[in-house]
C-alpha cells in the first residue's frame, strides 16, 4: 500500500512545506511502526515488509529514510533513549534542593518506565544482541552525560549541606534507580506468580513507587 499524499497546493508562497511535512510524518509513522514490530517480535523476528504494512506505507520509503532493517532498528532504539533523556531534561533538577531533586528523579524514572514499557523491551532485545547496535550510536552515550553531571552536582550539593553521605558514584546510583524502577515491569509475570501478587495492580504500583523513593533517599542520607 502506498503512503497517502496530501494534495500539493499551487500557492507558491507555500513552497515545499507540505511535502516536507508529509516526509516527516511518513518517517515518524515508519519509526513508530518499527518500534511496535521490534517490541513484539524482537530484532530477528521482525520484517521490514511488516513494518511498512503497519505504517501503511510503501516499503521503498523505509529503505529511503533508514537504509535497511538495521538502520530503522537503531533509529527506534535511539528514539526510546531520547524520550527518556528529554523527560529528564525537563525536570530541571539543578534548580531543586538536593533531596527533592533526587525524589523527583526517582519518581520521574519510575513513571516513565511504567508509561513507556517499549524502553524496557528494547533494552532487553539489545542486551540479547550484546549491545551490537547500540555500540554504533553516538547519540545515546552523549545524551547520558548531562544526566550524570546533574546527579553528580546534586550529590555534591547534598554533601556540602550535610544531607547526603560522601563518596556516592553518580553512575552507580542511577543504575540502581533504573533497576528499582523497572524490574517489577520487566519481570511482572514471573514475579506476580512467585509472590501471588499482581504487580500490575495500581495500588501495588503506588506502594512500589513510594518504596523506591524512600529506599533511594534512605541510602543517600548522611
């Protein structure tokens, strides 16, 4: 099925803007379709023809914008990381008190993992491939640096105010926060069966969110 095209206006003042908008929309549609396909079938089980069909677009457009299956997979992988980094950037952590900033970071990470479970799925897929595709990305490592810097600054300010303990590694801390915020989602089926507790239940999730925040802050306090 060919991508639907809007009629091109004959008004010269519009130039190529309608075409540009269509190209951007088509690329975004393909990217979202690819994300759904990869999350459902993994990298190996996904097909470019299926992605194009999901996007209701000619497969030639996929190759035009992304080159091949590997290209659109890497773009989808970078997308889920970029969405997380964009959310973290909006938190404006450095304008908060150190303890408040840490709670905001934890709660935001928790909420993002719950609302965007495609991030967890894509991380799982990429780890199966031992980081083969993410290794090609310059954007993902670069995008993480501002967050590490913000955490390091919050930790230093907290230490100077006598709130936080000394010698806390910012990367170690964030990895712990990330782990606490998604393990109950990535393993929800097995954990729910093991402990006889529905870990998708909203009340349980609210308790988990509070527990994680208290746990991180309790570790940090001097």
